[in-house]
């Protein structure tokens, strides 16, 4: 490679839970540099989750982390061109990319949902993901199904 790899930026932990994962999630959620608004949406969503899932012994943050784990894909398919034919080659995903994909999917499917505010939509998607259902969980299942269907081409890995 000609150019040096760019340095990884250090992400500061969030003010309430002191957790880097929360900061990353809020950064994905943010539009137009409005970080305070994203923090507000996220914390309101967690409050809603805590109120609706009061019978759970876990805290809202633990429920959110479990929901992220439930929608984190392990494998994905990448297009690889070999001799004029394009194959969908299943490959494992790097840990940082796994985290990023799961966060982006959770946010994307929350935005598509019907609901009043973004905090309500996000809370509903978090609860669905925690219970292994909803759009983001379905996306993970589809990714795994595609990888399983194309397992025959796994020997074309990069």
C-alpha cells in the first residue's frame, strides 16, 4: 500500500453511562452534527424501554446491549468476480464492522417504523431486537441465510 493507514479516532465515553458503545451508537444516530439531540433521543428511548419492560431484572442499558448482540451478524456475502461469473462469497465479519452493522441496522429499521417520535420508534425496535424479532433481526437472519445458501463458494475467499 502506498498510503499509511489512517489512525483510529478515540471515541470518548458518553456522559450518563460512561460507555463508549453508547457514544458510537449516538454518533450513528446523529444528523447534521446535532449530537445533543441524538443523546436526548437515545436516553428517552432507554427510559421508554425501562418503563415498558419493568418486569425484566436487567437495566435498560443491558437490554439495549443484549438487543445489539441479538442483531449482530456473524457472516456476510461479498461479490467476487471469477472468470466472468460473479459469485456471492460468504466471509466472516471483523468485530468492529459487526458492531457498526448492528447499530446501523437497528437505527435504519427504527427510522422506517411507524410511531410518533424517533425515541418511541427506537425504543420499539430495541424491544423487538431484545425479543429476537423486528426488522433488524430479520436482516441478520437474511444475511445468515444468504451465506448458508452460498456456502459452496466459500473456497473463493479473498
